[in-house]
C-alpha cells in the first residue's frame, strides 16, 4: 500500500521512510492535491526500462502494420 503525506512532511524529516517496502511509493500532497510521487530508485529504473521496452515493441508493431517484408525484417534484426 502506498503512503500519502503532506508536502510539509519533507521539512519535518519525521522518519517518513520507516516501513517503506519495495514497490511502494510515497505520495506527497499540497492542500490535498498530489504534487510529488517518491519511489525507490530500483523501482524507478524498472519502470523506465519497461517504458523503453514498450516503446520499442510499439515501433516494431507499427513497422509490421506498414507491410515490412520478412526479408527486410530479418535484415534489420539479424543477430551476430
């Protein structure tokens, strides 16, 4: 479960990270409105890697939609 805290908690440094588990986020609010989400750096890296992968998959899918021939596909993606 994520945490929600007022932005003023950053100034107070009140041990807000106690009990924070992997995969959790801290949602800082100002006047009840979300303004900042704090996540673990490993979680951030995984999220960014997933975004890059999905972006590449989207490009490949679009290329197939444009009728890329099998030989062109193999030439572009040949390993070794």
